C-alpha cells in the first residue's frame, strides 16, 4: 500500500470541484442506466487496447505505468482517467506523460471528476484499472463487468461481506462474458512464490498441519485534519476528511488487516487451496491513538482454521519500536517451508535461485494483457474475493472478540458503505466531542 504521491493544493479544494448533487448510492451505489451496452473487450495481437484509470493516487499511477509498459506485447493507450480529486488526476497524468508521452491520449473531456466519474471512464475503455480506495471496488467491478470490460483491480476487492458477495456475483457474470480480470495480489506472478508453492502442493514437506502469516510493520501514512484544512483553506466536511485520510476508516480501507495483511493471508489460502472455515482472535488500539487515526486497530492476532483442521496463526501490527516481519511459513509432516524466502527444509532441502526474475507488479500486467490478446481464460477475481473475505473474517474475529464461522460471516448484512455519496453526506462513523472516533469493543461490538 502506498501513500498518495501528489501534493495537495488549495485551488484543488474550492467548492467548484464538488458535485452539485450527490449520487444516490445506496448499499454500494446503483448503476446508471446510461452505461454502454454489454460488449466483449478482446483484442487481436496488433489491436490497440484502450485503458482507463479509475483512482489516480500513487498505486493507480503505478498500475497505469505498468499497464502502459505492456506495449512490448502489443499497442496500448491510456484514453481516460477518473478521480474525485482533481489534483491527483492532474498530477498522475503529468507523471505518466513524462514517461509514456506517445501512449497517452487523455484530453480534458476524458478527465472525469466526481463520485460517478468511474462510470464515464469505463464507457470509453477496453481495460479498466480500478485503484481507488478499496471501499469503492465492489460497485466499480460490478459496473465494469456489466459494461463488458476487462479489468485490473487492486486489492482488497471489498471491505465488508455485502461487498464480497457483490464481487463474487460479478466474477460469475464475468466468466459468462469471457472477460479477463487481474487482481493486485502480485505474489501469484512472482517466480519464487510460484515455484515454492508448486513444490508444497507436490508434497515437498508432506501434509501441511500449521502455518503462520505476519505483516508486522509501521504506520504507512496519515493525513491530519489540521494539515488538510490548512491546505483547503476551510473546514472539511466529514466525507472530505475521511476520503483524504481513508486508511483509518473501515468502510473505505477495511483496516490494515485487509489493506496490507491480505497479501500474506492470500498466500496461505494459495498454499491451502482454499479459504478458512472459521477464525478467532484479539486486537485493539495500544499506541496509535488520536483523532487522526480514525477507528481502526493498530494490532490484530488471529487463528484461522481450515477445512482439514490445520491452523494459520496470523499477526499484523503497526506499533513503533517492535519486531517487524512481513512473511509466511508452513509446517508439514516431513519438513518446513519459509514461503516468502523460498526455502524448504526437511527430507528435501531446497532454496529458490533468483535468475533474472521479473518485477511481479509488471508481470501481473503482462500476464493479463497477454490473456486479452490471446483470448485465453483469465480471472483472478474469485480468489481475490475469497482472500479479501479471509481478511474481513479476521477483522470480524478481532473486533467482536468471538469465534466467527466463514459461512455466517459471508452472509452478514452489515454494510459499512455510506447510504449516500456526496461531499456533505452523513457518515456512519463520526468523531465524538473530543474529536476521537469510536473503536470496536471486543465482546460488545456486533460484527455479523
């Protein structure tokens, strides 16, 4: 996860940039009836593929750069961009022009702003890159699939169970339309991970009986209300503030167990060839306290149980001065494996040798665009949704303080998304008189 990379400017925040009216986006947003008719967006080897970028922050700019770098496979062009923040769109557009000038054709009329901007960008593209904060992903994936477009979407693909169900439904519809969909869980395109997990599946350490997954690190970034209001030159609405400081609000970011730790949990699911059946855990806010740190926890510890009874012990933490590790490991009846360092110990001693390995962030785009050009089946959306739900299951366990079963969790009707999308819309979570946001209380908070 990367911090948005562009400097905010006061001119970007005057009231002229607001939507004159909010989108009536109940439960994730109703799609506009004006979407283009369904069509199949496939390209022959030499056809130019038109790309739209939805979400123009740091990760969006990186994904667009990688998509445009597939020109060696076949011609590509960025033809549209969408965001709610004009400064991010403009900054990223200028950065991309500096590197890919001959592959950029985004005139002012295809620079779309607002909560409904993604719908306009989808209409004019063959491939849509979805890189907004995660809370918006389900409605955007649904819209792109309905319009018959190929997709690259960042992870996680949802922040609550209703969102996951919407994405799983879109995945089924995408298969019927033969759409190609990549998900930003790039370890699936990382040569060392691919070879290591193949060996595990081939029995290199026997039956896998226990696993562990860590994302113990540091707080990535924070946007304080004071600094944002200084740049805006006025008070912020609550929607504006939460959108700019999105990492700290569950409806839009999912908590860091979803936004970051999903990578490790996805690897565990990959090793186990499926998702867990239940989870229990604990977590809370130990040191990261203050009005600008929103409602999320600074640590989670979860025990996931898989269908065969094996356990994964999971940790993710954002506390300074502590031991850090971003890694995965497995214990089998015949040995052990440090998955992230591609090392197997036991009856078989093996370590992967790096020999010109390609950047997995680039490789995932190369693989997607190759599938589009060759019209081969390609969809990562189902396992992306299951890995997102695994992280949400862990959050449910730590927020609620109780054991949570997958089958009940995925049917949860608790919808975190705002009932309306508008800059002045009421929010479901608000600060108290002291400016502090409420946190989940294990044993009391209802999560299903």
